[in-house]
């Protein structure tokens, strides 16, 4: 079993990675079981695939375990669903000692984490990510949140889990779109932090079915654990993890979360952000071409024509727009990123032509 520490003093925790680890959860969680209630938060399909088995295994090992489900997709991140889940927890007799097990992808993790951060002023939770994207990114680092109609993740908290359990066996049920979405975030880690990893990914994506997911997951988890350990509250270098996200979030808003997956939107966003980096004379042309080639290798959906003014106005809704200035992540070179406040509308609009 691989194990990486997110080093945050009294909030430190481990990311455990092993195929089949879901079957070891009763023993891995036993030190936290003091007879309190455990709630699996998941979705219907995931409960059928994995959740009911997990619940039975936990009950057989002496855990008092129930579950609640969230709807599929971004709809789960609404205030209404948050309210419904909290009400269900009250009806199930949950209290301040209750522990949450978040079984699902990024959406389930974000909502479960936010419920954990706020239920009775905060209870323990654990992440059990089931998608490639959540294994390499969203389950680590404690970013939790829900949406309101003005935008994504506008209500939330940074609230760390007590552990992250990554079981690569969950990946066998993923659709190609989900895998590609995860690859978008994997490419991000190489582009911003690790040139050697970027070069490996460029080779691996030539044959996606043979992609060495375990190796890539381990590298991403280690990189993410290091960044979160240095900048838990996103006041500095953690910001570079948003490479491709400013334009990516705007594309998600424009096309709808169900049409364009998060990692796919990030892949398009990285293409534009790479171009911006080149235009600002940070990334050289050769390296921009290498980045573009890699992103264009992914089987991404074809985007409908985009009105650049509309996309710009969506970008300005982003949380990274602070005091009228956009904090935009650019590449100095492959493997090194920085935050720039010098990105003007003209360059952004020019970059949209790549979409
Ligand atoms: N997904 C970006 C972060 O955790 O900071």
C-alpha cells in the first residue's frame, strides 16, 4: 500500500492508495469507531456498485452505518440538496460524533465535505474517491463547497478529511469521458510542477487503455499533498493548481456541467492559458506547441461556437477575480507555473480562438 502524508500539524492525514483497499476499510477505520454513527454519502448507482457492500462490511465489523444519497451531477451541489442531506442526518440520529464516508467523485466529495464542515459545527469525514479526477485532485486538500445560481463553489470551506482512501479498482466502471476528464487534471500536474511527468504523460496518452493509472495517481497525490502541506488555505502557491481553471470554469458555466466535464473544461482552459503564457513571452513557442499537441491528443468533445464577450463576462464571475484584477495562472515553462495579474482581455479573447 502506498501512503502519502498531507502534513498540516493537528490536521495532518494520510492518502492511502491500493487496489482493493475498499475491502480493508473496516480495519483501517476501526481506530475511529467508538460506537458512533457512520454515514456513507454517495449516489444511487454507486451504492449499488460498491456502497451496499461497504455498508454490510462495516456493519459486520461492528460499525453503526447508514447511508444517504445525492442526485447525479452538479444538481447535488444545491442549497436544497444540502438542506435535504442535513435533515436526513438529523432524522437518522446523527450527532457531533458522527463520521461521514464520502463515496463518489468530485461532486459527492465537495458536498460531503461541506456537510462535514458545517453539521453541528463540524464532524469528521473521510474521502473514498471513485473517479480518476477525484483520486488525483478533488478528494485531497479539503476544498469543499456548494453552488448558488451566481456561480460555482461560492459557499464552502477548507475543511480537511481525516483520511483519503484510493482504490484503483473503482476505475473499471468509469466511462471514457470520465477517464479523459481525469487525464485533464493529470496533465495539469505535469504542466505546472513536473516536466518529467509531463513527458511520461505525453507518451502514455498515445494508448489510453494501457495508461498506467496507478503510477500517475501516485505521482499526482504526492504533488498535491506537498502543495497543500505548504499552502493549505490557498494564499500562495496552491493557486497554481488552478492552471486552466479560470477559462475552464467559464466553459462549464457556458456549456452546462452535464455537457462538459470538469477535467475536459480544464483541458480546454489549459490550451488557452498555455497560449496566454506564450503571448506574454513566458512559455516559449516550442513548449506551447508540445502542450497543445498533448491536449489535442485527448478525445475531447467538440465545442459549439463561442461568443468571446460572453466568455469574458463569465470569467469575471470567477473567485480568482479579486478587486477588479484577474489572478491568472500561466506557465514559465513546462513544469513551472506562476500567478500573473497582467493578463488583459485582448490576449484572453485571442486565446479563445483555440477552442
Ligand atoms: N483543486 C485545486 C485545489 O485543491 O486547490
